């Protein structure tokens, strides 16, 4: 059940060295629902959780016509939106800058107890594989990716020696993650 540490990148650790683990799977496998379920379960138990969502699609948090959109359109490299309830920092990738990898982005996060990542499936960090019979593809990651530490599925899984959970058993999956990665409450306190 233990993961071969030589297959993991030493650069992929969260703020204050907390564990970083991911949820991977094919399109429509239930990755976002799994991340939301695990985050909800962890926060309900008193853990501080940060998440990273990687996407291959262009996205925009801003709307045309807003002041911040106009700042970006005028050429600002970074625009911060700040209010009494939340803030966001939008950074424009300039030509030649390239897309940051997961290790590049993790130092920007606030201290927490664990970081949960959705995406960056090609990076070498521990991942929970999510399988759904109705996903866009059904070829398993666990057979070729040594960083997969467990599988959550809505159908029987026989071809692995990794722990297999029901896709809907979020409490058991969360218990396993806490134990496997030694996640501690208030580990991310400043």
C-alpha cells in the first residue's frame, strides 16, 4: 500500500510542508464532486484545506466592462480584486512565460493542513483515482501511474492491489487520507 517515494517529486509540498494530494480521473468521472466531498468532510472535522484546480481551458474570472477587466485590458500584469469577504489575484501569463506547474504555484497558498488538487494529472504527486462507468474513458490510471494511492469507483475494480472505495463513501475515503498522509489539524498555523 505504500507509495514508492522515488516516483514522487520532492518539489510538490504545500505551505509549511503540508501534504499535497490530488484527485485524478477522466472527464465526467466525478473529480469535482470528490474534491468537494473530501474538502467538506475535512473542514467539518476542523481541518484547514486549500485547493488547486488545473484546467486546460481558457478561463476568465472577470467580466467585460468591469473596472478590473479594464485594468487588465490596459495591460496590467496582475490585478487584485479585494473586498471585505474575499480577494482574488489575477495574473496574466505573458508571451513566453508559460503555464506554471504545480510546484510553482504551491508557495503562493496560505498555510493550511492539506492541499487538495484537481488536475495536474501528469505531475508526480500522490493521487486518488476516481472512476465512473459513464466517464469519457475507462482506461485506469492506476495501472500506469505509480503515484495513484487508492481508487474510488462506482463499479467493481479487480485489477489492482491498491485500496478501493465506493465513490460515495466520502467519510471512509477521508479517514484513509488522514491516516495515510498523517494530516494534523492546525499544522498550517502561522
